[in-house]
């Protein structure tokens, strides 16, 4: 016996539509999850980059502010960014004082800028930021930095504030070397490091070496001679301060001193091996910093002056 199957049943249109609809819902759900995850990842990545920029900028800029001896919080009318950025052929920012350092936010560059007479550093904080400074305490011994950065893509903001104790800002009379406006947009300050680095670079230059009668010592800025002392060499025990003539003398501001041997009759008749002259100098806008240099004469066949 043969049995013939006469059933030709297939998929109805309604069933096909239902299946297609279900597949579309699954795909749309998966795509929505992927889009949400990708957006969340990008947002977190942007926020992390923003936070890193802000923290790096503050850490880099505030390292020497804590040692400032004078500091002024500036309003926008107190300084001109274009004027500060004028430099000569040697790369010197000519409109900045020799000891001054400025910190501010440059909206054009989207960067926090730290600039002094010879150096320029910028720290990118994109896409937009606002930097404010305020003094804290009476007398002012601390400064507050508040840096707010915003991401224009998602409108999120990140804010970092840091309050720094300025270790050298309170003077002997209990007054503060800090002044200025509240919520300023920049600061100008002076730190001991700026004095020291300028005095040491270039260190000093001796002119007229191989001379047992006179030598000239030259600095890169004005210094004042407070006092000097003399230590005679091993074979010249009779050398005293009376045998040494320094021009200009005590109290005069100069970049160069001429040190001459003064013959008083009898011995000694010149500088000899291991004679040492110690110079006590002051420098700075108010002569508030001191430096001590030893000049050692090396006799024999060399006949040279060494700075220690």
C-alpha cells in the first residue's frame, strides 16, 4: 500500500512578520546596549583625561609656590598675556622682572601657563577651564588654587582645589609678603630658587687668571659686598685683610669686583699658594639673600684662581 502525503503547509505571512519583528527587537536591544556601553566608556575616558590634565597641571605649577617670599594675586587688569609673551632674539621675556614668575590660564591655548624671564611651560587643560586664586589667613600664609575644567561634549565638570602653605611668606615683623585680589585669575611671585638659579647661572667668571697681584670676579647680576675675610696660605702666614683691596668696596652694588694685592712693605709681596679670600655678598630686590664665595689662589706653575 502506498501512502501519499498531500500536506503542503508552510510559514504564514503573520508568522514571518512575527519572527522578523522578534529578530529586530533583539538586534535593536543589542545595539542599544553596545551604544550605551561605548558612550559610557568614552565619557569615563574623557573624564579621566580631564582629571589627569587638571591634577598634573596643579602639581607641576605649585611645587615652588610654597617657597615664595613675595606673592601677588592678580586680576585680569593687572597683567596682559600678550605683553608677558614678548621676547627678544635671545629668548628672554623682556617684560618680566628678573626674579618674577607668573601663573595663569590662557584661554586661547587652553592651557595653564607658568612663565618667567627665561622659561615658559604650559600644561594643556582642554577643552575649557577656569583658574582662580585666593589668599587664606590673616596675615595671609596660604594660597588656594581652584581649577575647574569642563567637557563641552557631555557638559561634565571636574574641579580640583589645593590650599598651599607658603613657608617663607611671613616676615620677621609678622606681616605677610602676599597681597592682591580675591578670586584672582593669575599670580606673580618670587621664590628663593629664582634668586639662587640666576646667581649660579652662569656661576661666576674670573678674568685675569695666572696673576698673583690682581683678579676680577664677575657675576651675572648686581651683588653687594657685605664683608670679606682672608686666610693665608701655608707659606704666607703674614697675609692679612689689610693686604687685600677690593673695588668697589663694602656696600656698593656691582656685577664685578676687582681684587688686588696691596704691598705694605716687607713680606708678603704677592698672593701665594693656598691664599683664600672669602666674599660675603647679598643680593635680591631688598638684599634679603646672602651668598658666600671662597676664592682660592693656586700658585706654583699653575697660578690660577679657583672659586669654591
